[in-house]
C-alpha cells in the first residue's frame, strides 16, 4: 500500500501543478460551470480516451495520460462546485483554490485507501480500458441522478461518483501503458 500511496501522490501532484497553472492562465472561470457542464467536460475526455484506445491511433497530439489528468482536475472542480452550491462568476485567490484542491483530493485518497484495504488492490489486475469504461459509467450515473433532480433511492450521490472517477483515473495513470 505504501507504493500505491507514493504513486498516487506523484500523479496527483502532476494534476495539481496543471490545475494551478491553468488557474493562473484562466483564473477561476470554471466557477460558472454547472454540474452537467462539468460532467460533459469529463465525458468528452473519457470518450476521446476510449476512441484512441479502440482505434490505437490519434491525430491530436494530447496524450491519453494528459486526458486522464484533465478528468481528475474536472472531477475536483465538480466536487468543489457541489460544496459551493452556487455556480457564479467569481475570481478566487490561488491559495484558496489550492486549499480546495487539497481538501477534495485528501478525501478521494482516503476513500481509495479504504477501498484498497477491502478489495486488496484488485485494480492492479484491471486494464486501462476498464477504467475508461468505468469512468463513462459513473458519468452516465451522474446524468441520471441529475435527471432525478439530484435524488437517489439507494445509490451513492454525485459526489461519490466524482470521487470514484478521480480514483479510477489515478489508477489508469499508475498502471503501465
């Protein structure tokens, strides 16, 4: 598990670096995104990964790992937006954005550690293609929850699906290509 934690932290650090640099370039323009818009951004990235995996070729230079990092960062945005509960035009200081990122990742990592304990790191035997498909399933579930006015009967909510998306994308990054 120590090795997993180290790999996890390394991948998240790369994501955070991109996240903060984009915040410097664009500010916190993502604050206007509603949940469905965040889901659609992740959906586009996951479908691109799936298409590249199936065709085994690509025409745009951005690599699959970059897309998985984008998925992680958008899922963090999704979690932040759920907590703030009011998409709006708002510029947020970079130190606050960094703290928000860390809070969401800290929770996602704790969930990963608990599930790894119970499942014995079964994810290490899975394919990157499976993680892409699981991310797409989670996105479709979020869309259904939104269609149900945010309510579920026995299932986890939107936030839990975002956390799973983060962890699936990190696992895909840790696994060899």
